[in-house]
C-alpha cells in the first residue's frame, strides 16, 4: 500500500509519497516535511507507519492541537490518529488530503503485467 499526501504550499501544488517510517512535519527547518507559513509552529507532529495496523498514523504535538483538524474534527489528544483513504487534514492554513494507492500485485515475486481489456495482444 502506498500513502500519498496532496497539498498546496506557497501557492504550489505538491504530492508526497509517504515513507513507511516516521517523519516530522512543521514550519521549522529540521522537519522532514517543512510547510513554510508564519502561522504554523516549528513542530506540528509526525506521520508514522504502524506495522501492526498496516496503515499510517498522525500524532500531533500538544502545542499544535488547536491548529489541527482531521475531516473537520478537532484533534484533542496526542494519541495517534489512524489515516484512511480520503482523509482531509487541516494544519491551520494548509489543507492536506491523504490517499491510498494499492501496491501492484506480485506473482512469484515479480509484478504482474497490467493490460487493457481492449489489448490486441490478448486476442
């Protein structure tokens, strides 16, 4: 499964493929994902891959809780929020959309060939 974040920052659209590891987000220069805006704190929180649940989570730092909503619901705890396809995350002034793309199936360790139902090679 591949996770994607789509957002606009400084009037530029971006798509980020999420790594299956922890990464930080905020306006500070030491974050893995830096969202430059004067109203955003240096550190907002972190995205992480949860092996047990096979999904990504978002943990918000206590100082940033009032700035974050997920699907228009306020985040009131630093407990990780599990992310599912189509989730909208709002960091004060930055609107992000989380989406999932399934991995390409594999057969005997190799990716399967994708084809169109109108593929002439199949006839």
